[in-house]
């Protein structure tokens, strides 16, 4: 993961945590354990970083739900 991807991941974690009303460490762990972080978010950085906050948060919620994680 390069510096731009890392900054984007942090942005995503912070915004998803805010949306879910959860701690950022908890959300990071959830994304990592589910595989969404390294199998989805990082590989699709090139596309996702061009989207707005609301789109990204909703996209991550859907990705987690597809992994069977209830939010």
C-alpha cells in the first residue's frame, strides 16, 4: 500500500466509523477481518478515490453486508 492508498484508507475508515457511530479502531479491524480492506478497498483505490464521501460509505456498507456482517 502506498502513501496515497494509506491516506484514502484512513479517510474511509474515519468516515465509515462516523456514519456507523463506532470507534475508528473497531471499524479498521472490521474491514481488515472481513477482507474488505485488502481484497476490495485497496485494489479498487483507483476508482473509489474519485467518488464522494456518501458513495464510498454506502459502498463499504454494502461490501460488508455482502460478507455477512450486519451493521
